[in-house]
């Protein structure tokens, strides 16, 4: 399998104009996202979510930036393997570095959402359970999604002040924004929103989630954990995000722009011109 094959995949899409014009089906290139289990001396250390190319380089760079080694020559070998659930990057380091690593062994939380908190092996990667049956969620009108996308920027107070934060919002079925939470981390913003929805006693099926970031698989997992049936993302999804949306029964709309949105899964959850 070539590096180019590993970097991208193709997804069937429905592009829906927000003007109400006719939707068009097609295909789009998407970035591949897979779990990569990093181990040192045979001891699992972290699961990181990566585009599976240049993994030997990743093994060396990760070892240095995480403080496992101080110099590149302390990495003795990097071995990359592919399994049913993802890839393995086995790193062998100098004996004194391995001793230090074992003394402070911990679960790794990936920077800027590149890793999975508290997970050391690939078997624990998928956490959320499928949400309710198809009959439990009436379609959301495309004009409601358009309204939420138009309202959200004005509600991003911290982003307007700093230009450095993501937002996660909950909109009702008419597209009116009910709650917004912001954070420098996109996952953190969504976790805050989930907490706010629960604390305010809102019903996830009575609306939909909007995030201002790309949609990696964790964003779908978090939405499904909440019980949300529809997530709308400003940027594109990854291959694993689409796979998890299918498995969990979450409609996934992404590349949400002023004129169009693109449905990657669950077009039946959107009411739009056929």
C-alpha cells in the first residue's frame, strides 16, 4: 500500500446548497485517520490518531518531543506494523532512557487532539455506543442548519476577542443557538458543551451540535455519547469520523459554508430539496 493510498480515501457525499437549490451527489477525497499504538520496549505508551504515512519519522519525533529521548541517536530502532485495528509503532530506545520511561509511565493525552486521553492500546479505541433508532429523530430542515451557521459567529465572544479558540454549539430544531462553549481545544469545547446540555436538562434529540473545527472521530464519539443524532462541522471530516458516524447512527454534515454544506453520512436526517 503506497503512502498516497494511506493518506487519502474517497467518500460519497451529498452537497446541499443553503439557498434551497437542488442537492447534488458526488465523491470527495478525505484524509485518512487511524489509531497508531506507540510502544517503547514492548510496553504500550499511547494511542495517537494519525494519517498513516511517514510513521518512522513520527516514532523518532514523538520520542524526542515527549522527552523520552534527548537526542535522535538514543532511538535505536522504529518498527511499523499494520493490524486489523490500526498501526503499531514500536520504538526501541537506549537502556537508560527505557528505565526513565518505565519510572514515569503514564497514559498519553495527545496535543491538540492528536491522541486519545487515557488509552494505551488500540482495543480500547472505540468507546461510544450507537444512539437511538432511526425513527427517534425527525429530519432537521436545511434552513435551520443555515440559521445556526449564521448565528454562531456572533456568539463566539472569546474567538472574536482572541482569534484563538474553537466553539461548540447546540441549536434547536429551528436553528436557534441555545448554548455555546469555547476553548482553545476543539475537544474541550465540545466536552464543555456536552456538560452544559446535561446540566441545563436539554434533550439532545431536540436539536443538533455545531462545531467550528474539523471533525475527527473523537468529535463523533463525543456527540454519540451525548445522544446527539446530528453534528455539523465547519471543516472536513476524516475517514474514521465517517466510519464511526455510520456505526453510531450519527448524521455527519461538514464543510459547512455560507452557501453549501456537505453530508457525509445520514442524508435522511436532513430535510432538503431532493
